[in-house]
C-alpha cells in the first residue's frame, strides 16, 4: 500500500508553518499534496534514493532559539540571514536592490508541481520574499543568502524557505547561497529565478549542512533572451541531500550548470537536473562531479530537453565520478531528448577509481599513500572549483576540500 507522507507528519505542525497571506492558495496546494503518494524506490525519479529514514523520523518545529550567525565577513553588497527558517530583515538595502514580501499570485503550472517535496514547500512555507536586482545594476561584490538552522538532538526539526529572485534587463549580479546547520533537521528550500533579457547572474550554492540532516533544495529558473545564468553547487553535508535545478532557456540564452558532491560515511547525494531548451540558439554546459567514499552513495540524473523549434541549440553534458573503496556506489544517468534537427548536443558519463599508476608515481616522489590519494582527489575537484566566480569564496572552498580530504601536504592556499 502506497502511503502519503501526510500520515507521518502531525497536522498541527504543518499548519503552524503555513503563510497567512497565501492561505487560500496554500490550502489548494495542501489538498493536492495530501493526495500525492509518498515516493518509493518503485518510482523512476526515486529508484536510487531510499526515503525510509524520513518515515522513521519523529518531527518537530524548529526551535525558537536563534542559531549563532556565521563569523565569516567576506566583502558583500548585501547579506541576508534566514535563521531557523525565518528571514531577519536587514537594516539597510543598497541602492538598486529591493527586498519585499512576495505577493500572493496564482502560479502557472510547472513540471515541479508533480514533485512531492516541492509541492510540500508550496503548501506550507511560512514566508516568501522577492529579491529584485533593478535594471542595469552592476554589483562589484556578491549578495550573500545565509541559511542557518540549529536542529534537534532527538527529533527532526522541519523547516521551509522560499525566495523569488528577479534580475531585470541589463543587470549583472553575483549571488552566494550558503546553508549551515547542526543537529537533526529536514530542510526543504525553494529558490525561483527570473532573469530578464540581456542580464547576467552568477549563482554559487554551498551546502554545509549537518551530517544528520535531510535537505531537498530546488532551483527553478527562467533565463531570458540573450541572458546568462551560471550556477555552481558544492555539496559537502547532509545525511540525505537532493538538489533539483530546473532551468528553462529563452532564445540565445546561455547556461553554465556545474556541481561537485563529496560524500563520506553513509551520506546520499542526489542531483536531478532538467534543462529545457525551449527556443532557438540557446547554449548550455553542464559538468557534474562526485566523489563517493566509505558507504556513501552518489546519484546523478541529468535531463536535457530540446524542443521542436529550438534550432541551433548547443548543449553539452558531462558526469564524472570517482568511487573510493568497495562499499561506496554511484548511479549516473545523463539524458538527451531532442526534437529539433539543427543542433549540436552531446553527453557522457564516467565512473572509476584512482589510477594506481598515478598513485605509484606520487609515492615514488615521496608522498605517503594517503597524501597521494588526497592530492589526486583534490586535482579531480579543483577544476570545477576554479569556475566559482568569487575569489575569496574559491579559496575558502579549496581549503575546505583539502581539510576534508586530509591532504596536509598541500598546506594553506593563498
């Protein structure tokens, strides 16, 4: 018998998190969500992702005690904090940027409406905001979106967040979204993005969640005519994590979509991406890398859809994976679905282990076995890290990867 997750959550807990200005619309979503079957391994989109740990959890509301804020002080145009799922409004908003509650509007239907946890967020998010980058804005420093959650030591704290970003015509902006947490929690975050014509947005997404957490992170974006969106996602935390980028490209739009997933212990890291070439002359480049160690599991399912009228599409997709040890596993499934005939499209996937000849060479030059392994793993990850557009952030991430791979011989990066 297929059961809805609604039966596992206390109704009062979910209702307590719904947003009052959106009540009538959320009530419709609540009815739709409650009728949806809970995903199982029999569902194609979930066949490699075991959700039983969620069913075994006891849920609670996030604590009202504020989690400690990050001590990092990178240069920034604006820093926004979501603490325990609630936005702390900033005192000053820079010129050219507006932040306001998102007005209730009837949403157009999307393919994500059939996603169980996306619909759950729609039904129960407590607040929603619009971050608007105004026409011709040129930010020299990035905007930081800090999500901080202090979970429970016993039960699982359930939290939602929702943000809509608009980049107006001619604007150029860098945005860094960072998740930090401790304890046990289940976070369902949704960011929707609208990039108007001839605008540019670079989006760095960093997951430093608690190793005991569950996190489902959605990015739904529409990239306007002759506009550019660059997304880099680095996943280093969570017991169960699923990242879902869903991108639609207008005419002559460009997309760079990259991901790096480093998994240890019994972590599961899953990326399900969808790129829709809906109009002619758009370009997309996707590179996803995963390193799975111990008893961890990496999953990649990347779909590119080229519509019938999307002539002169240029789409490239690559999945590159390393497995360390006998107990880790990786499932990868790049997909191309093409209905146009004048296109340049390609995809590929590799799953392998470290090259023993390269290990031997490094050890013959004085490296210990562990240092040699760490150096090769860092080299595997570093080309993706080089794509991050914020130099200070790039250095921090490289050092974090070095620390997690225990490559002491590399020392400090400047």
